[in-house]
């Protein structure tokens, strides 16, 4: 996902999932808004992390093997290489 793309979240689906979690966790009324914000932050973090992963998968593995065709050990090695490279870039 590029910076110029607009993220749209289905409010009904998001609210339904949050309400399900909130009822299981028995949040107090005063905790609902802070917990909803945490839930949204978790959702968006995972959403963009997966987007970054998919972009890396497309760019890093296209010339070589696709991630899905690597053995487990090859995948772990490749991810460690990418993590090392990203740590050096930051």
C-alpha cells in the first residue's frame, strides 16, 4: 500500500469484532473508548505490517523463489537476511 492510498475500514465489521471482544473481556463503560482505540491501533498495525510484508515478498522473492515455495529453513534464513538488512537501513 502506498502513502497516497486511502485506508477504508468497514465500520460495521470493525464494531462487531470489537463488541465481541469487549463483551468477552467485560470492559467497564469507562474503558470502552480507550480499549477501542487500542483495538484499532492493533488492527491498523497488523494491516500495514502485512502490507509491508506483501510488498517485500513481491520485491525480494520475485527474482528468486516465491516465499511459498521455500522450505522452512530457507524461509527463516531469508527473513533473517531481510531483518538484518532492514536494521542496517534504519
